[in-house]
């Protein structure tokens, strides 16, 4: 089993260490046929992509697609959940520029309301010390992702369970209905082996990505593949792998 495309890579436009070109050239060296540049949505306080840079990124990617005929480069964004009604930090104009939409929970994103901020930051922290709050936050976090899935045409939920606790079964069920894949992230360790086995009970698809923050890590997904194999996920359920 090996991947033909890595759809979760970061660059200097957010908190990555390499340029778009460096990520692309690394992907070519690794034998990949596709790569997506998915820096963080503009709502992230520390390293969100500036709205003014979206057109610049689009042009760089378009130029690279003209330069290289042995790889397809996609422009994406890893958006942040900013509201528990499913709102993410990208507007319709920016959505029109991208080829692939990734969404996940990230600490450092700017919540839409004080209530959303309380739930993301305070409630999730307090849940570590209370079983009652743990159940409540798990429900709320899961509902936020499901709301986002139903509200937007999301291609991938990134590292489900890595930042906040979620109900994997309910998330997988909703994602399957909308054709949204769940990520087996080779960097974060989520979906975990336990969560993978739960998600597999639903008719949901998966995607294995590197979540690379340096060009050298583009395509480095061995840990993700090993986890998928251990869980018994067949290649037919992973949208970016070929069986070998």
C-alpha cells in the first residue's frame, strides 16, 4: 500500500518551513502524482494565511502546474472551526479560489463568539477533570464538526480527535453521508487505532496524509499506513492509496 497524493502539507504561508515549490519538488522526488498545499485558514491567530495572500498562492500553484506535467498541485486550506454551529474561517470568495477543503479543530483559532470561545478553550480544558463535562464537550465537539460537514462541501476532516475529543462513530456516519473523508494523520496519530476501528463500522472513506511542515516530510506517511493496516482498513476505503 502506498499513497499517490499527499493532501495535507504546510508552507511558509502559515507555519511550515518550506515554500510551495519546495513542497512540490519534494513530492516529485517521492514519486507522488498529486499534492495539496493546505495552509491554515485566516482565522488562526498565530499562523493563519492572510486573506491578501490567497490570490498569490493561487498564482504560484497555477504557475507550477504549467511548469510540471508529472504532478498535479492543488490549492487547499485547512480551515478552523470557529463556531459550534459549524462555521469555519473562510468566506465564499476565498472558497471559490481553492480546489480542496480541509477542516479541523485547532487551538489558536479566533472563535466567532464568546460562547464559542468558552466551549473551545475553557470547557474542553475543564473536561479533562470531569466525566460529566467530558461527555458534554464530546457531544458539542462532534456536533460542531457534523454541522460543518452539512454546511460546507468538505473534502477532509483533519486529525479527528487530536485536538478535542469526539464521538468517532457519529462523525463517521455524518461524513459518510456527505462524502467527506476522515484523515489518518501520520504526524498527529489520529485517527488512532481505536478510533479507526470504530469509524470502519460506518461506510466512510479515509485519507492518509503527512501533515508535513517541512518539504522533507512531504509524503512521509509510513506511520499512517501502518496504523491503517493494523486496523484492517482495506485500500478500497482509502481515497489516496494504490495497492502494491
